[in-house]
C-alpha cells in the first residue's frame, strides 16, 4: 500500500528530481526509505499492474479559462446542428482552418526508401528554406477539400481564401456556412467588411479550446500522417505542389466524417463532465 501511495504522489513533493515515476525509481525509493531491504522493478510493476497504475504515463488536460455556460453549449449545439441536420439544396457547410509554419526542410542527402529489414531512412541534417501556411476548407457533406497556400496568415490571406471558395462554389449555393475558430484573422475589420458584400458566406465560430469541433482538424491529422510525417521537400514551391497534389488525390476518393449528435454528446461528457 505504501508503494501505491508513492505512485499516486508527485516525485518532486518527495524531494526527488523526477518528472514521473518508473518502476526502477519506485523500487529505489522504497529501498531508500527502508520499507524493504531489496525489491525488483519487476515486482513493482506487477503490484502497480494489479492496481491499474501507470505513473510513467501522462495525459494532457486543459483547465478552461472560459466558462462552460449556456452560451458555450448554445454554440456547440449550433455547430453540431450544421453537421447533422438535412441541408437545403442551396446551402453547404465548410470547416476551415490553417495548418501553419509548414517547413520544406530539404535534407543534405536524399531520403532512402525502405528495403527488407530496413525502414525509410531520413538524413538528420536539413536546411531551413522558409515556411508556408496551408488554408483548407472541408465540405462536411462530401468530404471534398479546398486548399490554398500562403506565405503569411493574416486577414488578407483569409479573405483571399474565401474569394477562392466563392469562385469555386456553384451560383445555386446561396448560403455557405463556414466553421472556424476565434483567431483574429477570422473576424477582423477587413473580414467583416468583406462579408457585408458577400452575403452568401455565414461565419460560425467554435467555442474557445474546442478545435476538435472543427472537422477540418480531422483531415489535418490525415494530412500529417500520410504526407508530412517525413518532411523532406526541395523548396517551398515543391512543398506547395505536393500539398496541392495531396488535396487533389484526396478529392478523387473524398469521404465525409460521420458525426452524430450521440457521438458529440459522448465526447462532451468525457471532456467536461462537471458541466454535464
């Protein structure tokens, strides 16, 4: 029981300079305190396993600075309704955000493909060659992605992206619901003025610290895993070309993400149980 007590306390509070416990350090602590003359790390592991304790792991959580009040739930409900209800023939929902600071990182030696018993081999050294920002919009009903790359992330670039969407969308679509976060470039004065002359665009903002509510983030995770896990591009132009190629290949077999009110309610219950 003393071992369980140790595992449930922060090492710093016991005068140890450790970020978290592991089995070897817990065994060492027990011996230093004189609780046992000798104990193996494997014995410690078995005891902790019995109590379902893994103090060497950690999970990041966020203490919200904005209240989970009626306004918060109203905004979540409004976004979920756009994801799940039957849309009219003249409206669509596009989730948009930016994947920022994408660097080409050209390697000093070419990346080598996998061989039997060998994985892909990537040169450790690389050159810095600037960075790009990918602006992307995800159509929640078809899964189609709209993408543009820009050098910077400002209201000017956001408006340029909206104008590219405006040019691509059929004229019969008279209402385009755009889901975005609360970043300044999304709701500044220039953007508000642009929206006044482009009435078919309606912006909806997710609550603070609710990036998971934006479906384009799911697509960004696919992009990261399939295209950006190995970062080795000859230049910014090469990086941009490969990103646009990935978007085009995705759109050849695009699919939406299956969101339901039940699945969202489950996530919300796990994320903010106090509010439930």
